[in-house]
C-alpha cells in the first residue's frame, strides 16, 4: 500500500503493478492527460511533473521525468501535474507567462516546461540565467525556439505571485509528515511486488532473502528496461524511503555519501572540494534526472559510460558494502569486474560512497566529451588527480569512461608519468602509453579512433590547464 497526495487529494493505492510509471498512472488511472509522453527515456522533458516532500519546515519541489518514475516513489509525497496549477479558473503565473511571451506553438512540450518553471519559481527566489538554463535544460522544444520560453521564465520569476500552494504549504507539510512511510510497506499488482523498507536492517534482511530482486533507487536507468525494452520486473525493493541511505557527511578524511542520495544533493559537497566534479555533475543528464538518479546507482549499474565512476576512480574513492549483518569497504578500483559486472555478492548492496577530501597540492581535472553540451551521454569521460613536487609527478591517478568495458584507470599512462617532470615531453610519452591501456570500441557515439585521440588530447588539455592557465579555455570539452 502507498499513500500520497495527488495535489490535495489523499490517494491510497493497494493494488497497482509496481512496473507502472507515474506517467501511466496519471493518464490511465486518473484521467489527467496534460502530462505527455515524448520519448519514454527521460530525454525530452515533456512528461515532467513535480514531487513535493518535506525538507525541514518547508516543502522542497523536485522536477522528475514521470516516464521513468515508478509509482512506488510517490509514497509519502505530493504529486503535482500541470492540471493542478490553474486555480479558481485562473491560470497560474507560470502558465500565464507562457501565454504572454508566446512560449508555445504545437504545445506538446509545454506542460513539461510549465512544470519546470513552476519548480524553479518555488525553489529559487531570484534565479539568474544559469539557474534558469539549468532548470530548463532537460526540456526540449522542437518548434517554438527557446527565447520566448526564457522570456516566460524571467516574467514568471521576477513577477512571482503567491499561489494556492503557498497558502497551503504548512497544511500540506503536516499532511505529508503524517503520511511518512511505514515499515514493511509493500505494493502488489499483476503478480508483481515492490517492497519499501524504511531501515537498513529491513533492507539487508529483504535483499538477503530475495537476492534476485531488483534494487530501485532513482530508477532512471532501471525504468528503461520497462519503457524501452518492454521487460517486466517481478520483484523490486525501493530505496527511496531509507533515511539511512540518504545524506552527505563531511569529515576531515572523506565525504561520505549515502548510496540513495540524489545526484542533485551530492553536488555542493563534491564541488566544494573538487570544482571540476561539481561542474561535470551540472552536465549529468538533466535536473529531472539528477533529482532522481543516485550516486550509488550510477556506480552499481556498472555502465562503461557512467559519468561519476571515472572521477571517483581518479580520486581513490571506496564503496561501503553490506550483506546481511556484514559490512566491508572496497576500493572502487576493485569493484568493476567486466561489462555490467561488479564485485557485489548475492544479497549485497552499496550502502555509501566514501570520497577522500582534497589535500594540499592535489591537482584534479575532469572532462566530459559528448555530442551535446547538456543532457547527453559521454563518448569519453576523463579524470586526472596528481600531486606535483618540484615540478615532478609525485603521485598520479588517471581514469576514463567510454574507453573499455568498464570505467578504468590508465595504468601504463600513470606509470609513464610517475616520477617524471610535468612537461610536454613527459606528456607525449604518456599519450603513447594510453594506446596500450585502451582498445576502445566504435559505436554510434564515436569511433574507436576518435575515442583514443580524444583521450590523448584530454591529457594534453589537463597539462595545458595546469601549466599555462592563462591559455586554458576552462570550458568543459564537448563536440
């Protein structure tokens, strides 16, 4: 059974297929067809809705792609769709701004843009251009062009008017707190089930007893098996109600991130120590995806083109793993075994990710190469962490994504640099060593020749930025 607010209506659902997406629920079960399916893969933003949840004594509004969100994620939250914005026969101010600024033509993408603007208006008091672009980067429009939509964003945020959500915020907050998920919650339907544990002990017991179950955190990758590959997931274990898997703790030694912490909540702590990490996370898919996708999930799915693993490998991160009562800490170097294969044992899950704090003298650079600057998957991702002493390389860790079956360190390249002067001659020797480290494949994103040359050029770029900063563009690499 799950309990949530559909706008202000309390919904209690006991019999739903756990493979049902929020998009399908709205359209097929609620008759709310304003939310559109554009791609069913989280790329276009037409299906954007907003989930509101308690954040201290306020509500936090998160945009999500409803096509990638399973209904289990609604438990204890408020679901807001485009139909809920109009009040007392008057358009909401973000809807009116889209009308006034001519921000819609065919209108198919418009509900998604409206919901992204609604969340921006709620969460950011006076958004600048960067915040506005970030909020809208996950929404694609094929016919209007973005200038009128950006004008609508400016009008909606600079001429913000109190609305029904402001008036009811405290009431909604209290109602959601009363709907806090209960232990041993389970949703069943169509001979499938989804467990929603609320403690680590409950999760550990469940997963040990049912190691074939699929762990569902943000689901931005897992949901594609349903929406794109038309598979059916028989048993799910939803991690979104586990407070112990959420949050960031910063100590003198490390930044510890709960495995189910959304990427949007990781960015500030990582960026404080490693600005390039924060900059790369800004290009990790869209804000809708970062609001759902988790750091643990990005590691656990073991994709060779995941954005965070190369950076974490270069920084020497560890993962804290749990199986039943047993805890073990494993270097990320030893976690990835082969394509989509990891060192996780049956019934074992990632509890946290531990990233060493930046130390004096450490140089860290990270680059993502993709066809689009925003909301795109890497062709090549590279990360470099090194320490220089008297212009020699005292320590070095280099890792790449998109170059092998797993995210992987460049061992021969590192060896070619270790102890050598940090100069152009050493870089060229290390560039040649990269050809021995990797034999990349060709696919629709890039050819093997392009990937290898790009990987080599990113090493040269790292050297340029650290030795001649005045010449460095400091624009993250893209094509």
